[in-house]
């Protein structure tokens, strides 16, 4: 959320700043802005809405200058207007921010008390004024930042340009990500390595509390106490080529169709082909004695964790505690020593999940992380790094990251079962054989795209939609409802099929489509009974099952989706496809902004 970029160079920076924003637009698209330093002036351009509006503003009124900062915003404090857009500026400086200044009200009152007038409703602007006040008192930029940072509570990544200093920028981070890019005769700041990929591959990750003075020749990095520190320069693997949509209409659609490939890639790094066993990468922690697993995640990653709970408990017989990160942190959970805590996040920067990770680390837990960005903060703070290999996910609604997380979690559950002596070599090989069937089954599910597109008009006019499932299909029902809400703005709820009669059945009428996720198997007949309860009340069922299931229970359904027959272990991965495609086609039918749905953004770096 919120993308930041800064460049100190000898050549004009505006175009490169905007290009950096383009690569981060998925992080926020409420507004965007740029500020350069040119001939002793701050040249600021801001625009409400998508980046294209800023591009148009710059075309009409360019921002010359060889030093500058830029920002794409996901609003936390203050409406998404041009006035609240970053950079926020005073007479002396301009500043961009990712994060939340939690004590901004008292700081604002203090500044107002001195007669300072703040023009925006944001929490961010107080930082610009606090710094400005120090500059007016005669402080250097370095002294000003050192005085102001300790006064800020909350989380921030900051980049600051000073009117009187066309040769430098200052960056700082606490709780929000910020990287430093090293160029030849120029230096960069960015929210992530991907934003800087066309500019440089030489990256330093700033640590918590660090602040840095960037000049064209290098960086002077200080820790929170002001002591000079070195941060290693690493080569980023981030690709400079912009991530393209190819022949697809939307990133989300492309990412749905990439799943057979990226799931195969992910599984490939967790399975030893030679003997068809699971081999976790670089695992030097013995998991055979793990007594309890605590899993923490948010959103779609949380539903992946919920599915994995079935696997960890069924295969490895390890009890699992599961929480959404924003709740976990504040409920004082009981954490036994010797426990394994697992954190799942596409970006590896999710603020709530990261805070939960640090809490568990302090409590002596072994920290495992499943992330799609192997250089992310979570990855760097993990004892066990289990990367997904989904490639950059640009669509705000997560799809391929989810199925890759499931692939990793299935491999981990298998590994645990083997290590705990609960799975024989032959059983492990059987499980691996089924996991390796996943990419082909995903391909087969994608062939149903046309059939699902034909069903979308049945769902698009609905105001409410219910998703039902049992066992691992229950979290998938939750995920289906989330996908539909996110991109089509239709109110949807996921329920465990058996739970429906305890409340949501009151919602059923002929205007509420009920999507039933039910591969044939031991739980199928129970789910069919719940389906009948819906139909008896005039409800319209869309059944997603396999040939056997559709044959047994398809009659009388409003529509059916006939899936390939798959092993129960990989069913959640394969059944994710129709759930994603249905949300996608409903959103397209409704004409919503599929890749950048309203109010959302990716990489949730604020609490
Ligand atoms: N609080 C600031 C920045 C928001 C942010 O970082 N979002 O991810 C604002 O509302 O402008």
C-alpha cells in the first residue's frame, strides 16, 4: 500500500519517478504525486485518481529537476482527493509517506497551537511541518530528521526533498518497507526492489529505525540512535521488464491462467523427482518434535492457512491454532515454547502479519514464513523460509499466490507427517504423485472458462450470494465469497454447509444464488442434503462438482460446473479455479475495475 520512490541524479527525474509509480500502482491508486527540486523551488504536481491523471498533469505542466520524490496513495487518513495527495509540502521541503502516524492528532494540535496551518486531512502532513519547524529554527536536514523521528508513533517509510538542497534526499523507515538503490552517479529510494528494477539491481534493505542521506555519490545510513551503519548491497532478482498483460484483458485473468505453470514451479522446488519425496529447501530446523503450530495470516492467505489446518491435523496430527493477524496480536495468545509459528503473506510485508511474526519471535517460537517475495521483510526475519514461486502478482485480488501457498502448505504437511513417523515412504510417494497431478488438473479446470463465463450473467444481477462447502471446501467457500466481494462489489458470504441452517438460511429466496462447492466423496451426501434445504426454499443453486457429483445432484440446479475428478488432497487447489473465474466473469459482466477494485490495494503495509 502506498508506493514511494525517490531519485537523486544529474539528469531529469520526473519520467523515471512516474515509471516507478507505474510499477507500484497496484499498491494504491487513490491519487498520485511528484515533487522535484529545481532552481531553488519545489515543483509539485498532484492528481486525484489513477496515475494517468498525474501523467496528464505533468504533460500539461512538467516538473523539471534532477532530484525528486513521488508517491501513489492508498488513503488511510483523509479522503482520496488531490489536496490529500502526497507529496505534502511546506515552504522548505516536500515529503512522501507510507504508513500511519498514530499520534498525528496531538502533533497537529501542537502545530496548530503555534499558528501553523495544515492544508490536508492526512496524518502525514504533520511530519512535513515538524521537519519544517526544525529547519526554520536553523537545523540542517540531518538534524531536523534526527529530532523529529523520535516524536512519531506508528509506522512510516518516508522520503523527503529539501528546497535548499538539490543535491540530496533523506529517507527513513520504521514498520513500513523502504529500500535503497545504488546507481552510477545517482541513488534511489523505493518501497520495493521491483519499483527500482529498471534503475538498478543493487539494493540495500534498510532496517527498522534506519534513516539515510542520499547524494549522487552514495548514502550515509544511520541507525535509530544516529550511529553510522552499513547495510549490505545485494543484487535484486527483480525483473526490469514491466510485468505485461500479454494477450489477456486483465492481470487477474492472466494470473488465473498462469496457475498450472506457477504451481508446477512451486511444487518443483519442494519435491525431489528422483524418489518422489518431499524435500523442503534449506531446512536446517528439525520439525519432528513440533507440538503445536500457530498459523497467522490475513485475507486470502488466511483461507490458505485454514485449508492447511485440515492437512496438518489429518496427516501430521499436529494441533493447529489459526488466527487473522489483526486479532492475534492483541488477544495475548498462549504460545508454548518449542512451537512452530507459520506466517503466510503474498508480499511478505503485510503489517499485521509482520507484527504477529515479531511477537512470536520474541516469545521464542520457530518462525516459518510462506511468502511470494523472497527478499521481503518477513522472509528476512524467518527461521524457515518457504517461498512460493508465483512470480509478481499484480491483480489486487490474489489468485495464483493462493494456489502456490496451498502447494507449499501441502508439501509442508507431508514433510511433517513423515518427520513425525506418521507417513510411510510409500504413502509419501502416493501423496507426491497426487500433488504432481495438480498442474494438469488445473489446466483441465481452466478449460471450463467458457462454461463459467456463461454462468456469470446468472450471478451478476444478485445483491447477495452465498457460498457453501464442507471440510477444506469450507475455507474455499470463504475465499469464493471474498473474491466476489472484492472485484464485483456483490455482497457474498461463505458458510460451512452444515452451518447454513443456523442462520443464513433465512436469507434464501429466489434472488440469492447459492454456489455449492462439493467434489464427490465422503462428505458429498451431507452437502447434497444442505443443497436440498436451499432448493426447498426456492433458492437457486449453482453446483460445482465432478461428473459423479453432477450426475447425483445436478438435477434442479440453476447451473452446474462439471470439474475434473481429482484426489481430495489437491481438490482445494483445483476448485479454486472455478471460484476465481466466476468472480472474474461476474466482475467483467458488471463492468467493474477488475485489477484495481475500489478501496483496495495490494501489499497491505498499514495496520
Ligand atoms: N497515512 C497516509 C499514508 C497511507 C498509506 O501508507 N497507505 O498504505 C495517508 O493516508 O495518506
